[in-house]
């Protein structure tokens, strides 16, 4: 009986190994990616996976792993997208890691199809994907809107700066908005990776959400803030006339 059980286990491992595809680790950020335990649940002969909380080990750039399945798991902060995880094999055991850090290996035999990665995962490793999976474009967006805020303040104190701000403010807003649209067109809702709880924890993601909220608020209110810059003294005069009329009334 014991031999039969051992034989069955070996057969199952063989079937799993036969269905696994090879993937190379190619980290989008940094040079390593975390691997977690995976919770496996069987319902009506279907297998469901979910990410465990225990960090098991790290994979490094250039390593090769075997993956057998994929599942999605949402972070605490809902960005409108699901985080994709690949179920990988290591020493006969199953673990999970972010699928975006894997690429289909050329070492797979001819005819083997990729059953784990999605178009979104593949797009992440293109030139555009690499750009928007780095922090640089988001820093540029933040600096553009910070510059707009500074120009708004200085323009109210100097006519010389106001003449520059009248052109510079809408240009900066347009460039920042175009970068946001470009990022969304490339990554979709995954462009919010920089504030994801699964990557940075609750407080880390919260600290990133706050400045993002301020930028969005400023974009919404930008026309109102731009009004005194473009009108200048005429805007001040209208405010003073309104105030004077209010006092006389």
C-alpha cells in the first residue's frame, strides 16, 4: 500500500512537471523579487490559488523557474486592477511570485505554449513598459505640477514672472496630463503599481497616495488657480470692486 502511494505521488509530480513551462526571471524593479507561499484550494475538482502571507525566498535576475498556473489577487488599496501571480515549482513544492517579473524562456521545447503570462505581463518588458514601470516618469509628473504651483504663487507677486507663467503653466499641465494618459495607455490600471499595498505595504502605499491625491486635486482646480494669473490686475480689480459693492450694500 505504501509503495502504491509513493508511486502515485511520483506520477503526480511527473504530470505537474510535464505541464510546467520554463520562465526566466527579469525583474522590473531592483534585482530580486519576493516569493511567497501559496494556498491551494480544491472545489468541485477545480483548483484555486491564493497568495499566502509568508515570505519564503527571493528570486534574482537571470534565474530560471518552472511555472504551472496563474491567479489574481487584489491589494488592500483598490486600483481597479488585479495583481497577477505565477504559481512556480521549487523542489517539488508550489510557491507564487509576481508574474510581471517573468518572461517566457527560449529554453522551452518547440511547440510549448505560454499558459501563464498575459499581454500585460509581456508589455511590461517592452521599452514603453520599462519606462512606466520605473519611478522616473512619475517624478517628472510630480515636478511639473510642483513647478505649476510655484509659478502660480510667484506670478501674483511679479509681473515679469506672470508673463512667463501665462505660457508655462498650461504647457506644464498639458505635459503632465499627456504623460499620465501615456502611462495609462501602456499599462492600464497597472500604472498605479507605485502605490500598491502588495509591493510597499499599507503605510508605504498610503504615503504615495497622498501626494497623488494632491496632484489630482490641483489638476481639477487648475483653471480656478490659473484665473488670477491670466487676468492679473483685472482680476484683483474685480475682486476689490465686488468687495467694495458688498460693503456699500
